C-alpha cells in the first residue's frame, strides 16, 4: 500500500500548481495514507474517491495536460480497487507499532528474493519449481515463527518433548 501511495505522491509533485483544484492533491494523499496507516480503511478509501473526483473535474480545465491527469486518475482507481479487494486484510500499523510488532517486511522479502533468485538462475545444476519454492518458504516461515516443532508434535505424538 505504501508503494502505491508513494507513486501517487510522486505523480502529484509533477502536477501544475497554478490550477486550484490540484493544489489539494498532496494533502489528500497524506490524509488517505494517515487513515490507512491507522486502520481507518473506509476513510482512506473515501479520501482517494474524493481525489478521483477532483482529478476528473480538473480534466475539464484547458490549462492542464490531460494525459498526465488521466494516468494519475487511472492509478488512483487501481489503488481504490486494491483497497476494495484487500480491505479485510489491511493492518492497523499504528496499533502494531505501539505493541512493538514489526511493521516492515523488507528484510523478509530481501531474504526470499536472495534464496529464490539463486535457485532459479539457469546456471544452477538444480532448480526449483514454483510449487517447491512455495513449500520451502512455508517451512522456513514456520521455523522462524518457532511453530515447526509444535506442528511435528501434532503429526507425530512421539516426537521429542518440548524443552
């Protein structure tokens, strides 16, 4: 979500400042980001919906490049679609932050990319299928979450006792 809003913010910087309707675009994006960060998905969606309407009305202005606005409007609509499809899974990051939970997955994504890219390179004598890579990542995740031993105990009751 942050990446989408960052792209929209960069697009907003390229908009002309002399058109009054477009002056509020960066502020509206910041409000949308704030609401989404704090778990107010409906309000964040509403901000983006209002932004889409503002971009539509600005398209009528002869002073602005319509291609630039159409591109931004399209991306706003795609972002709204993403939110609509994933609203049940959106995380309240401020709550996680206050609870001391991790709010970034960059370190995990980097490790996954490193492991997978090494194995999928054609120069390797052995490669993985996408299914095999997915299964490995599930196991690795269980190891990192200290859940694998418990899962083994469910499958094999005679497995070593918990320490």
